[in-house]
């Protein structure tokens, strides 16, 4: 019977071997004489905890894994385009330095992903910065120290740093010096980071963690923005005192006119609300289709105002998701309902808004005003889904009665009230 | 032509492309379906071929009629732009269900037509087939020949799991193989022993020690013959007796498992030891090819013997009882050192 597969073109065999877990790929070396070194020229090496299944006596998973990766690298021939190690079993060890040195020498590596155990920080050797062809870099639990004369990764399109120790200006310079950068994800830096982002080609930005300050100074092409911002309560107060004139909202969003989706969680709404109200915004987010804001405190008039300004600057909004935050410390008069009449542009309509979802609704005045506003101005609304919060159950009937009265601009609008 | 006339004419004039497969048969295919293949598209655009039966586009060798049929089914479905991703995925999942042989042929054909989406689909399917199977199962599925020698099978895996003894073994195998090849060039007589691929560990080691054409063995016995001529028989038997102590020494040293020490300790003694044993329990084999090794210098032979002893000892450093057996037993008919390497017993 003829051999079915060994004579297929190398590109196909490589395509098949790359789709196998590395352990299976290496095992093909004992299939037959022709297959002995076919695995050794695959261009993608992806290692995880599954690579070493059986433990030898006296060795740990970590030890076996290190040996496995080193041996594979040693037996490998040809270019390596992707190198990924993602396992919690591996921590900082000198072998990692050698792997990166090896990869940087051939300088063909395009994708480098290191997601290691979170117990220790791996200090990334400086030879990483000589990998000129990097297009995709993902690091976690690392310590990064770009050399002073580092000119940037000229091909880098995607950068993701999770729990990485790096100085703020080093990060800013890194971002600025990667002209093709399109995706950026920064999560959980050690200290509260105050960061300014200048990235002319940036399209997708994800920020999560404890940020002291975020300034999007130069991000004209940004279309997706997602921020999970944690802030200690005392930080918020400190902000109020320091930056009373500077409005965070304007500072943050005014340089992202092409935004298509915006998602803000935790303290994001609070962060935006810091500073004086700028009045009606001069920019409109014509492309903004999806807004998701969590933990908006509807008892804080400033946050409500932020929300109001945001949605009235987005004429083409299609989907709006809001979750009301725990209303613990109301700042400002909660009953200043006239802002809705005052600040909303006259005859404002949402021409594209189809889906509204609001969760943790308590039925407090500002929440109801928002719903009233949305129902009254959304011409093509299809569904409005409301989930009540688990507290204040006695308000429900009143809330529903009030909701029923609101004028609806869209004849097709369905109000769906979700009981838990 | 007026627009009205065009509108009437168009629906009846469906364009076809003519394709010729490797077996010479020609068929016509709807244009939009055929043009979905980049290779066909390029042929049509660049050379203008395919417009009639006489000018059919010759498809690459790997595309035979049944496979072409499958490919065209794929193209016919996917070239319609309005299909949803879910529909496409469902179609792909169903489409890919075929026996392995056809799948491989399809992969090859799709690659030659540069139909990348289909190549990706089939590659994924083949990877799924391979994943998780044992080597035997994979060989059976794809009809692969099991033509690796035992030590070759171990080599890449063992390297990865870090066994210095096996690494050394591999190195020595390589060197031995090279030297034996050289020796075989000088051979005039003696056909090779039939090289069977299914070798046990025992066979492998005897291959190393004795060579395919009894080269090394003859070598040793030649040495023995010579030695017998020169010194007296007494001297020889003395040597044998005297070396008994060394046997003990070596074997106890072995049982400590310290390969390093042994290497330093008594390489010469051990090889002489074995030689003398061979001499004592004179093999009943014919050494008609005894002359053939004259060209090799004794220094190399000495070195070879030493190396063989080295690695054999190393391998056996964990098996003191084997070592005892080895040193005390005479050589059986065809094998000198029946050493079982741990793990090599399994195929």
C-alpha cells in the first residue's frame, strides 16, 4: 500500500504539524524514516503544560518542561516565526534568557508570547529588543527594561503586557516608537500608572488595572476602547482636589474621534466625571456604535452628566448597555433633574439606536430620566431590557408604573423587564 | 447592442471553462465555479485558455477526475457570496468527512490549484486525525513504512528526555556505522546478512559489535588467532586466571553505577579481558573472511574495541547482574554481548 502522506509538499506537512500540539508533532519523528525530521522545521513552537505528561523520577513538571523546550529548540532547524510558552508551571529561570537569546540571534521571530506563572517576575533580557521582526509581543509577569538607545520595534502590530514591571516613560516611549502598533493591551501594572498614549496607528486599546491617569494624546485611528479602571476611593477625592479645572472626559476622549466601540468598567465613569463639566462637547463621535458603561453611579450628578454628554455626542449609536453602580456616597444634589432638560440638545433623536440594556436598576430619579430620554428619542428602538437590582424591591411596582407612562418614539420598541 | 437585447441574451449564455485532467479527459465547468480556484483563474486571465474544448486548461498532475469533482463541489458552494459563516462552517464539516486516502489526495490537489481555504480545511482535518494517536495507529492510517531502526526511533525522543547514556550510544552508533561502511567497501566476499528492519535491541548491539558481515567479530577472532600463535598457551590461560580478579573489580565497580569511574579505571583491561575470554571459549565459527581486516590498522581496532566496551559498560552500569552474566558467559553462536538496554526492548 502506498504511503498516503509523506510525499505531500513540505508546506502542507508543516501546516498539518503546526496544527498539532507540539508533543504530537515531535512524536511524528518515529513514524518512519522520512518523518524523522519533518517536525524539526515547523515555524511555530507553542509550549504549554501539556507538553510533558509523564514525570520522570526526581524531576518536577517545571524541570521537565524546561528540558523539553531547550531540546526542541536545539533540535529545531530553520526559522522560528512564533514562540509561545504559556504555562503556570514555569517561573523565572535562567533558561528563559537563553531561549530568548537563541530566538533573537536568528532574528526571524515574529510572534513571541510568554505567559508564565505569577509567583515570580521574569526579567526579560535585553536581547529581546534586538528581535527586529517582531509583530506580536505578549508578556505577562515580567520585568521589562528597554535599553536607552532602543529605537522601537518597527514591525510591531500588537503589544500586550499583563502584570509587567516597567517604568511609565519606558512604556510610553516603547509605544511611541512602534509606528505600526494597532493593538495595545496594558493590564495590572504594579503601581498606579499615569500614562500618556501616543500611537498614530492604534486601533484597539485595552486597559485594565489601577491607573492614576490616562491621557490619549495621539490616537486618531482608535476604534475600539475598553477600560477597566480601578481606583481607590481616596484617590478619587484626591483627584477632585488636584484637577478641578481639567476635565478628564475631554482629556481622555477628545483625541479619539473615530471611536466605534467604547466599554468602561469599574471606576471608569467616575474617572471621566472628574473635573469641571466642559459643556456641550465640540466633537461628535460619528462612528461610535456601541457604548457599554458599568457601575455608573446615578446618584452622582457628575457621572450622570458624563453619560449624558457621551450619548448626545454619538448620533449614530446603535447599542447602549449601562449598569448602575452601587449608590453609596451620593455627591451633589441627587434631585437636580432639570439637567436632563437643560443639557440635552433640543429635539435630539437617536436615529440608529436599536438595543438598550440596563441592569441593576433601582428606580432612582436619574435612572428613570435616562430611560425616559432614551424612549422618547430613539426612533428605531427595538428592545429595551431592564434588570432590576436585587435591593429596593419595594420600588418595583412604582418603577414599572412610571415606565409605562413614558412616551415611546419607536412603535416597535419592546420593553423587557427581567425578573431574577 | 441595446440593453434590452443584452438582457434577453444573457441568461441563456452561461459561460463555461474547459478543464483537462491528468488522465486526458476533458470536462466543462461553470465559469464562476472554476474561477474560484486561483490557478484556473490565473490561466484564464493570463493565457486565455479554457474557452473551448480544444483549448482546455491542463490541470496539474495531482488532480484526477473524482478529486476534481470534490473540489468543484467545494467551489460551487463557497463561491456564492451571500452565504453566512455558519452555513459555510456546516458545509465544511460535512464536506471533510471522507476516508483518509481521499483526504490526502484532496489536500494535494487543492494545493496544486492554490485553493488555500480548502488546503487549510484539509490540513486541519489531517491534523485532527493524527492528534492523540499512537505511532502504530498513525502508520496504519497513512500506510507509512516502519523503516526506522530501533535506535533511530529512540534518538529524537530520548534526546528530548535527556538520557546521557542513550546520547552516547547514538554517537557511538553513528561512528560505528561510518567505520563499518568503510570496511564494507573493502570487502570482497561475504554478502550482507539480510538487513531486517525489525531489529531487537540484541540485534542492534550485535550489529555494533560484530558488524553485518561479521567484520568486527572476525576482527577480534583474528586478533585471537594471532595472539595464540605468539605467546604460549600457558601465558594465555594465566591471563585468563589473572584477569578473574579484574572481572570482580569491574563488575563491582559497575554495580556502583559510576560510569565515569569505570571509564578511567580499566578500559584496556576490560577489552583485553573480553578478548581473552573469547580466546578461551573459542568460538566454533568459521573465519574465512579473516583476511579482510588486514588493511585496518590495529590502533583503530583497539579504539573500536575500547569504545564498544565503554558504552556497553555504561549502559549496563545499572544492571550489575547483566554485567556479571556478560563477563562470565561465553559468547553464544551469533552474538557476543547480549546486552539489553532498558527500554529498547519495547518497539
